[in-house]
C-alpha cells in the first residue's frame, strides 16, 4: 500500500498568513494527488486534483504543486473560512489512501 | 445540482449487519463510479470501497473485505453498502462520494453515523 504522510499535523496561523502544507507519498505517484478541505461536522470538499488543478468554484488562493513523491498545498492568504483540516489523497492505485490530515487553527 | 443523500446508519451490535443507502440526484448516476469512505470519530479518512459505473467492478479495503458488499441500482440512482460481521472498529461516519474521471471525489454526501456497540 502507498502511505501518505502529511506535515505538519497541525499549525496555527492568522488571517492573511501564507500557509503551506506538505504531503509525501511512500512511492512515486506521478501527479495522482488530490487535496480536500474538511470543516468540522461537514463532508470533505475537493480543492485540488491531479496535484495542481483547481476544482471548479474553489478560490484561486489555493494552489497545489509537486509530482512524484512530494506535494504541497499553499493557501496564499488565509481567510476565516479556511480554518479546517486538509487531507491529501493519492489515486495512483484503486482505493487511494488519504494522509492523516493537517488541522489549520487560529493563532 | 448534484446531491448525494446517505441513510441507514444507526446502532448495531458487534457481529450484526446494517445496510447503508446513498440516493443520487442532479447527474447521470449510471455514468460515474461511486465510492464509500468512512471517518472514525476524531480520526482521518479511510477509503473502503468503490463500484464502477457498470456495477461489475468492485474493490474493497482489506479492513472490510469479505464483510462488506458494495452495490448499486442504476434504475433507482442508488448506491448501497451492505455491512456484516460488524466490529467495534467499524464505528464511523460513512460517506458516499462520486468519482470523477481523474479518480478524485468531486461530490460527497453529508454522511451517516454507524455505531457498533453492545
């Protein structure tokens, strides 16, 4: 199985901050990497697919990058509605595994 | 508007069975793979099963293989998850999700809580 490791597990940030979340795959997954946002009590929401493609309707302050084993989600200027948990997911293989999540909290 | 509405969750004893349903609307259900993902309380996401649009191809996570069965009725726009031989560790919120061409999940239901307890 491909293991997905996110870092950090949590971070504290302020509105307007630039936030970066990392995701590392245990083997090469090319660009088969998605990012989801989950607000407490809600279902996950797709933000980025294929490592760097912005899902329709998602703010352009979210940017994904990377390929192979190392990926990054960047929020250019954190907004109040962005305080949430973020998950990466590989879809290189069927039943793609998720990372353990990164919780973005207010400072 | 794409909508996915799960139902069927509840309390079940260890060793028991439960069937979840997910009714889809707002898109051509028969054209999409559909997925079940679960989330244990306070924990992360676990992808447990997929069924392809024709209903023939299915895959299961090792944690549920031989205990859970995914199925779909394209005439009713409904996805199912039949859960059996349930364990305490199956306690989770279960989400259905639509699979897009790239393999990601572009729409999710609101989730249904399953609690396994004696």
